[in-house]
C-alpha cells in the first residue's frame, strides 16, 4: 500500500535539485539486548517478541504537523534557540555521557560503578540507534523542510528520514536507564531528556510527532534493558 505521506527519498531539500541521499547502514548493526529474527521480528533478552508501540506513520495526519513547526519557528525565544543549539551542535551521545559523569560525581561513584553505568547505557543507546534507523528507512518519512520550503530552521536538516527522531529515541532510552541507576534524580533526568527531544522541534528539523513517538519508543527500549538489570539484580553500591 502506498504511503499517505511524503517520502524523504522523493523530495529535494530547499535549493537542491535532487532528493537527499543517506546511509541506512546503522539499521543493520549488531545489538546487545535485542535480537532480530527473520522478517524483522525483534525479541527481548528473554526471547519474548517485542511489539513496538510506535505509531505507523500512515495513521498520522502529517498536514496537521506542519503548522506546529511553522508556528514554533516563528515564535522562538532566545532560550529556545539556545536549547536547540545545545542539543544539536554537539552529538547527543556526548551530552548524555557528560550528564552521566556529572551524576556519578554528584553521587560519589567510583570508577568501577561509573564504568558499569556507562557500559549498560551505551550498549542500550546502540540498540536504540539501530531500531531508530530501522524505522526511519522502513517508513522513509519526509522532513519538515520537504513539506514547506519557506521554513527557516535553526540548524541544518540531517540527511536521513525524519520519523522517529533519533534524538528523542535515544533520550527516552537514556531516561529509563539513568533513572534506574539514579532514582533520586528521576525528575531532573526526565526533564532534561524531554527537553532534548523538544529541541528538535525548536531546531525546525523534526515534527512534534517525531519527538513524541521517539521518546516513547526509546522508553520501551530502555525498559527492555532495565528488565534485565532487575532480574540480574544489577545495582550500584
């Protein structure tokens, strides 16, 4: 069935003649906690099938999403521009790693505990990137600037499909992992990760639904990993 939305691979970016090209390679990387069977059936570490909760893009009204991007870009505050740049100019994995080290310092974690947290965290984020790229290239959803050439994004639009947002998916996954290891900081962690996702709307490079669904997808991936941590009773000293 033909998709009811614009495809990323069919519409040029503004001031370009040809549609963008990207690399789907990350969708095929090995994963640490999630297993991929034939026909892209995904299993958790206990070999139970994962039913992804993310919406099919055919069930989303993309024409209603565009006005939100337009209105956001027209009313950006200096603070929102700063947020977009903070989360967008430096790689999100670097921001999350720094945040994790700051939390470790605050709670006086030693090197062994910090290594354990970073190991589980980055293995989880690897899986989040793989699943995100799987859905991005499965559905091939266009970016906001492929719907309207009059947008003025704060940042350059990435050259891979829009849905779901990788920033949001990775943020959702990190939120669950870091909240497990640092339960005293759950409100700060949740707030910062939601702001990371929101920053992509401020930047003008994602629709709101990209971020909302990405956060939920990332949280689902995070819960897959935390289930393992609970069963194995993995805790910090």
